[in-house]
């Protein structure tokens, strides 16, 4: 691509400038992906380098440490207690005791069962008392996987705490070698509400994130490598087992001829999901901005009334409003009734707006985008109103003096300012719309059915997003949780790549100081 100096670029026509910027953006996408891959590689390298440094430090601490430090490698907290830091030592020792007790009583069992996910499934045994065969339940694959994950995280927490214990001994030795005094238990407690108060505040939220966010994600990833479904629920029907990469091959392998082609289905739904996310994001963005500009325009009466009317639509739960709208546009709904009353159509010609009968996906797709505009404009109007009020009016006055019309003011002042401020919001809105379950499921339920993909799990529809398809796969008798987990992982990869690439090219990030 040809490079222009600033003066040469200013001499280009509007069309040439647009094409140059578009080409730069398209070229920047593969470069952004490459930089992302390089960063991942560097991150992995830095991770292993950090582990190497930690291991070297542990070895050095053991070699150069005194007998108290050496004994602390086996009995956590001993060095702290021996040096007078009783509170720290008791906490380390208590954590080690709890860990050993857990691993001996239950943790070791869950870890030993994790490779097989269970050995004895539901089976029949003869009951001599009743002279009949009864079903006996054995292992529970789900519990084995769940508690196995919990045990792995507990082991990771123990390793971290053990490393902290070693580091505390090293620091204590260095402090005493300099002739200084170690902190007492009271000073440690006082520190937790003073200079270390940020750690005290973050302890509970961090624990919650690990337990309720990180662990479930880790569990979901592992499910993708099993055959966990309705026929293999892990307890009452049959045990589920590890299947390796088989589920990913099923989802991503293109099969010719007859049979279910999950790769084609995934590609089609992903394409529609990206199209939906694009239009759902930018139609709301620009129309919400225009509504805010119209309301804020000088001479407009009852500004508060118009804002209140729009805000009231936010107060109504989406569950209620979307179900109501779906009934309005049904075959027997109000809209078709009006068209019949006006003589535009007959009752037999009722328009299938949401694809409840006809297997044509174009009109339902257009409808969900249009209805989403009605839902999203109030949010963008509120955001845009706050930003527009902060644009210096001197810019508009100066542009008027220079002869700029309303369109030029919008393209040269308002839009650049809005895009700079709301760039991160646009990105999060786009990724949020990719996972917008409510609008699609409550309006159409994914309908109309896509006959070409009907063989795939979940009864795929033309308006289905990846998130609604994932939901359908987990429902019903089949309940293919393993495929849903695979889709969840693939969605995460797609969203992560798009987010990181776009985030790194946003003017808000690259030129943060421009509007300060």
C-alpha cells in the first residue's frame, strides 16, 4: 500500500482518503492477528521463564537458608513461629494441615478417579431378599470431574501458599541479618487495615472470581473433551468418559455427501452471528446518536419529555416487551390485523414476519435487527447525550465562521469525538451482541427452521446465533453438553481474537492523549 505524507494525504479526494483508510484497516487485521500470536508466544515464554526463576530462587533459599528455613520446606510456618511471628506461622501450618487432611480423606480419591471418570456405572444386582434384580448406582462421573477440578485448584493454592511460606522465611532471614526487628502479630493485623488494606478488600472478590468464574470455565473446557450428554449423564444412565479431540473434529471437519455437516452449520451460524452483531451495534449507535442530537438541538421544545419517554422503554423488562412485540408481529397479531383492515392484504396473505411458518430466513433476520433498534436506541441516546454536552461549543462556532455546513460539522467534529470516546463501548457492544440471547430467543426462538442444517443437533434456525444454538443443543433428550462446550470454546476464541485485534487499533487506545 502506498504511503502518503501528511500534506499528500490532505490533497487526496474524500473517496481516495476513504479507500486509503479502508485498505489500512484491512491490512492491519492480519498484522493485528500476527502481533496477537507473537504476544501469546512471548507470554508463554515469559511464563516458563518466571517459573524457572522461581525454582532457582527456591533452591537457592534452601541451600543458603538456616535450619529453621530448611525445616519450613516440610513444616509450613515453622520458621515464622521459631522467629517469633506466631500468627503467620499458625496460619501457614493450619493451611497445610487442612490440605493434608483433605487430600488423605477425599482429594486423593477424586484425583485418582479423574483419568477414568468412573469405573462402575449403573448396573443390576440380584437382591436375595426380594428375589429380584434392582438397579445399583456406582460412580458419578459428574462429581468426579467437578471435585477433581476443585482438587486441582486446591493443589495450585497450596503450591502458591508453600512458595509464599518459603519467600517469607527468606525475607525474615534478610531482615534479621541487617539487625532489624520482624513484625509482630499485632503489627501484621494493623497492616491489613492500613498499608495492606487493598489486599484485604480484594481477597473476597478475588476468591469469588476464582470459585464462580474461573472454575466453571475450566470445568466447561474439560467437558468439551468428554462424551457428556443425555445418554451419558455420568450417574443414572451411563458414565461419561474422555474422548480427546473427537468433539472438535466433529464440529470442525467438513463432511461431504449425506450426513450431518457440523462445520458447515457452524460456519453459517457464525456468519449470521457476525452480521447480526455488526448491524445490531452500528444501527443502534448511529440512530441513537442522531436522536440525541435532535433532542439536544437548540429550539427543540420539551427536551425532558422526549428523554423521559425513551428512558421509560428501558424500565420495562425485555422479557415482557420482546414477548409482546413477538405477538404483535405473529400471523394473527395486531400488525397483520391492521394490514387486513386497511385492505393491503387478506387474512390468507398474512405476512410471516418472524418465520413461524415459512422457511425463508431473510424477513425474520431483517425484523430482529429492526426490533433491536427500538430496544437499543434509548441506551445510546443517554450515552450520546452526555458526550455531546461535553463537546466544546467553540468548535462549532469556529466551523460556522469557516463556512462549514451541518454535515461537515457532524463528520469533522461530532463523529470523530464520539468515536474516540465511545470506541471501547462499541467494541464491548459488538461482542455483547454476538452473545445476545434475549432478543433472538424471545422474538423468534431461532425460527424459521433451516432445512439444510436440520440434521445438526438443536434444530438450527435461520435467526439462531451461536449462543441460542448452544442453548438448544443442551435442551431435549439428547442434551449434547460436550458439543455445547465446544461451541462455547470456539465462540470465546472468535470473540477474543476480534476484541484484541480491534482494541489494539482503536484511536482511544493508540492516541489516548489526543482529546485530553
